[in-house]
C-alpha cells in the first residue's frame, strides 16, 4: 500500500530509501557526536534519550522526525555529518524545521556542495503513518510517497 504526503521543500531534491523513524524530537548533537568524534564510516545514533533511533544506522536512510531539539551546535553538527558523507539521504519533518537544523543543512548544501533532501510541514498524519523500514520516495516538489511495509 502506498500513501502520499505533500510538504514544503526546504532543500529540494529527489531521494529514496528506508525510513528511520523517531516519534520524539531529534537531537543532532547527541545523535551524531560519537560518529564525529570517532571518525567512522557510518553514523550510528548515540542519543540514549531517543529510544526510537538509539543504536540504529542513520547514514543513507530517510530520517523521519517531528522536529529537532538540542543546542546551538546542531547546525554545525548537521553541516559536518553531511560534509563527511555519513548523513541521512533526507530528513523529513512532520512540523516546521527549526532555524538551527535549517541553517546547518543549508550551509552543507552551499559550502560543501552536498545536498540531502529536507522536507518539512508534512503533518501529524505523516508521522502516524510512516514506520521503521518503510520505503520512501521523495520528489523535488515536496511530495513524499511511503510504501507501507507489511508486518
């Protein structure tokens, strides 16, 4: 079964991949700190406060979150993980993106010339529908198509 949602493209692009889903706010600093400090090839979520994503690989996935949380370092963390090539393929927000995450992701897009799709304002139904492992397709106009996994 497929379900379609329309959001606002903050950083337009096309991507597809498996969903990693957090029902709570996503803290970029706590999630990516170990990956940055250890110089790894893939980012494993280190935020023990987020049991939805803790211990899961975020690299190359479609990160589905309501919003982001954390400190002013969040923008720099986003920019760095994108620059290292260990970021998710896309970040999908059910709410409006915050200025720190937007700043870091936009800086990565401009300074590092590495784009990851960012769509926000997808709505509560989006986050209620998407499940871990669902296949997601993202179109440049902000359309997000979820192929709902069975089981």
